[in-house]
């Protein structure tokens, strides 16, 4: 996003009431959930993925997170948005 747009958003938020800010926060949380769910649709159980300089395969997919078994390592519960196909 461009810096100019972020500045405009910030200026508008500064003029909001507490109720309006709560509504904006709710919208942001909902959008994050939608993005996470859409990211999850890109992956399947057994698929090889990378995250945080680690590689493993997906054992289970939940709504916004996946259980990833790292090769020769532990399991991690990882947010879908941080996964990338290996």
C-alpha cells in the first residue's frame, strides 16, 4: 500500500469516535480471517512447505493454522499466511 494512502487512513482514524474505531478493528479482524482461510485453500495435507527457514510437510489443516512436521524435528502450529510451498 502506498504511504499516501496509509497517511490518509491514519488521518481518518484520528477523527473517529471510540465506537467507530471498534467497528474498524472488527472489520480488520474479519478481513485477516478471510485472508488466512484463502491462504489455507492453497495447501493440502502432505504438501511440502517452508516457514521461518524451516521445511516440513503439512499433517493437518485447521481454519487459520496448519500443523507442520519439520523434517527431522518437532511439529509446529503455523499460521497459513506464513507458509510457502517448497
